[in-house]
C-alpha cells in the first residue's frame, strides 16, 4: 500500500513539471525595450531606444521576429525586426513633446517568432522629456554663419593658413597671417618694411617701370611672357572686356582705368627677370581682382602699384 501511494504523486508531479516546462518555453519568447529622452540643443528633443529579442544574449534557432513595432504613447514610429546576428535594433526619433512630459515607449511582437511560437508579446518603459532644450545663442566658432558680424565660420580655432579666422572674418593681406598666395604678412599694408602692401617679400632695392615706359612701342622688347596684344580679361577678372594689355595701358582717366594702367605695369614688372619688383605675378593678379570685385579700395590699390612702379626702371631703351 505504501508503494502505491508514493507512486501516484510521483506521476502527477512529473506530469505537472512537464507542463510547466512546455509553458515556460513558449512564454520565454518576449521582447525588451530600453529608451532615454535626450536634448540636442541645435535640433530639439529626441528619444533613443533599443529593442532586443528574448535570446539576444544567447542567440539560437527561433530568436528572430520579422516585425517588431515601436510606439511612442501609442503612435507607431517604426517597424523593425530581430535578425541574425544581433537580434536587436536601435534608433533615434525626433519628438515634439513638452519638457517634463512622460512618454511610454513600447515594443510589440507583431509577427510570430521564427521558431513558430506565436507573437503578441510586449514590453514598455517610460521616459521623461528633459526640462530644458533651449538652443545656445549663436556665436563665432559654432560652425554656422549666423551673425551679421560673421563673414565665415568654419567651427575651428585655426588661424594661420586657414580660410576663416578665429574672429569669423575672411583672411586678407595685412591681417598678420600668411595665407595662400602670400609670401609674408607683417600685419600692415605698407611698402618698404620687408613685406610689401600685397604681402610679398620685398627684395632689397625695389625696382619698377612706369605705365609710361611699358606703353612705348620701342620698349615692347622688354615685355616678358605677355605681348601687346594679350587680352586683359585673359589674365584678370573681366573688367576691360576685349581690350589688350597695351590698350589698357594707354587709356586715360582715374578710378578703375588708372588702376588698370598701373596693374598692367605691375604685371609686366613682376614678370620680368630684369626687374627686382616688389610683387609676384600671382599677387598682382589677385590684388587687382580683389579691388575690382569691391573687396579692397580701388584708389588705394592703384596707389600701391603706383609706388611700386616708380621705384626706378633698370630697363633701357634697346633690346640687349
């Protein structure tokens, strides 16, 4: 009798244990959700979340699910999937919630699991929108040209050789930094101090021939790299359309015409190996183009070239 009594509960216990084990294998299939609310001062509020499969720590057959819905306060924001090898996915969503608002982030297994087990499982968590997300005021160095005082803003703190200064202004000859096209920059636009007004190192005993010298027919032998028929706008910005260098040299008048005359003389002086001129061909071209575009004073640039061109001409009247 004793043995029979012991046998019955043992069989019942085995049956119950077997049923619990089966139920557990089904119920074990579930979803995870992790989330946080963050503030991007430039873009506003975001909710970042990660959803994982029930077996993401130990992936195996049946861990996948082809559709996992993510909702924020009941509104669908994404339909993701648990796939090999991570069986998880993450995303970040821009949201238009008020500071301090509590938002429920929910994951829902819309499809059945790869193992054949039914879906329908959910997981949720609450996040609180941060108290404040006011964008910072614009400032020089934030990478955006967003103030009237800014000419540029590259978001870094590099000055020399950079295309934008730390004070968010464009580089220029005379700002004290050596930039592309400059061989020196002593922080001023004066000649005779070792660094010229167009930021070229000045040779000792500067020389230069005037527009009057270069426009004379008997001096055409001294033209180097250019001819009297070379078009001005083949070299410089289109200011004297269709005019040759010689025609620009010969024109009278002030303003841009005077600058043109002295620019051609400066070009020919800088191109000649027999003239120790205070500027290079490249700097002459860039200086004229800047003045013609309104970036510098036309009269001021004309005066600079005029000073260079009147330092004394070493060229004679006859070809050597």
